[in-house]
């Protein structure tokens, strides 16, 4: 059985996609369900994932890629699917209640009293951050990046290629999709699909700093 290390070794960032290869509906659903199950602090799930395979929507995304970011447009246009990973700007009671209701439906609470105690705990934690909206959003966005890592580790298990993309104008993209009105900000894009034969990064050896450089026992 392939190990976690094997999949970490085989994963790479796709630089060019084959526009003729599409992710099957079954594989896409499996991947998105894996993404839905990503972990987050206090199970806050402060995100929303906008998924598309529509050419016009992809073109709309690429309008945010100009100047030094223009090279990313081809990845978006040729990928099978693209995910706009968004972070919520509001973690008020309404969102927390949805999370707790999902936990209740999943059988995590022995009683309503336990559920209420859980709500008060989460609300207290978030309220400590809410005095500084910048700090609260940074904390929330950190959870979205945890979900990104979760997704990137899953894709090689399914033989799918991926590219996380931060090279775009966030303000332009957010305005184009009306994200502010939805209580969202885009955090990162992810292109998904299958590598083109012209992807020069596919067969290059992986290069990382050695363990002694990045791992310290204390």
C-alpha cells in the first residue's frame, strides 16, 4: 500500500493542463467531499468553495490576472475545474448555529445542555478575536489554507493534478463575483485537471531543504 510519504513525494504543482481531459463527475464529487471534510479550529469551517468548469466563468476569473500574473490565465482556462477558495468575513451567531446544528445532527451532543455549552465556548473564543476584525479574518483565513493543504494532499491519491494560485488581483476578482455582498473574500484559487504533455514540471525531481534544516526537536 502506498504510504503518505509516497503521495507527498509524487505530488507536484502542475504548470500546464490538457484542456481535453476532464475530471469525471464521480471523481469530482469524491474530491469535493474530501474538501468538505477538511479540519478547522473549533470546527469553525469559515469558508465557502466556489467551483466551476464553465469557460465563461473561467474567463471571468482570468480578468483578475494581468501584468506579472498573466501567465496563470492558461492554467485556469485549460484546467478541468477551478475552485475559488473563499473565507467568510462574518463568523456571527448565524454561522455558528449552522455548525452546531450539523454537529447535533451528526450525534455529537448527548443533550441540548451540552450543545449550548459548546455554543458558548465557540462564541467566547471568537468574541476574543472579534475586537480586531483584521485578526479575526487572519485566523479565519488560516483555516481556509488548512483546507487547501488538505485538498492538495488528496489529489495525488486520485491521480488528479492541481495548482494553487495566489497570483491574481483579489480586489478585481472579488468585485467581479460580488463576493463582498456574500460576506466572502477570495483567499486562493486552485486549478484541477490533468497535466499536459508539455508540462515541464511534471517529470522534474522534487527538491526540498533537508530535514535537518526544517525540522528541529526541542
